[in-house]
C-alpha cells in the first residue's frame, strides 16, 4: 500500500521551520499530530523521513508570501506513506521544490521493483 498526498499536518517540530512554529496553529496541534501517528501506527512508514531522518530543511509547503519558498521557510505536510513491505524497497523520496507554481512541491518516491 502507498498513500501519497497533502495531509496538512506536520508530524513533529522538525517538520516546521523554526520561524513558523506555533504549537496551537492548525497543522501543528498535538491532537492532529496524534491522529496522524495513529494512522502511521497501523503499519505505515513515512518514506521521506525514513530516508532523511534528521534533515531540518525538508519542507513541502511554503506560505505564498515574502519569498518563503525561495528562503525555504516552510512546513512538511505532503507525504509518501507506505506499508512496511513496500517501504523497505524505497530507494529515494525527493521533494521537487523547484518544480511547479503551487505553494506545494511534488514529492516523488522511487521504489525497487
């Protein structure tokens, strides 16, 4: 199983630029994060974070003002989630930050065949 898309919730503070961290902001609230972790607890892996666990600059969405995208002041709210057997075959999971005109960037995962 592979689930991809905009979840609108950051998993941890690591997924939010320090200038954007607001514990009560929608998308960063503890109750939202808890629900996302419950989904992951059903046997899904966060492929992007699994392949790049300590990257503090791994963002997929940027506020559409003040050149936030160009300055990489954003949030990671778009995910590739995979069941354990599929996730073990993940070879790459890249945020294509330079692609597109949306405030979100595509996240593209590559899996072994």
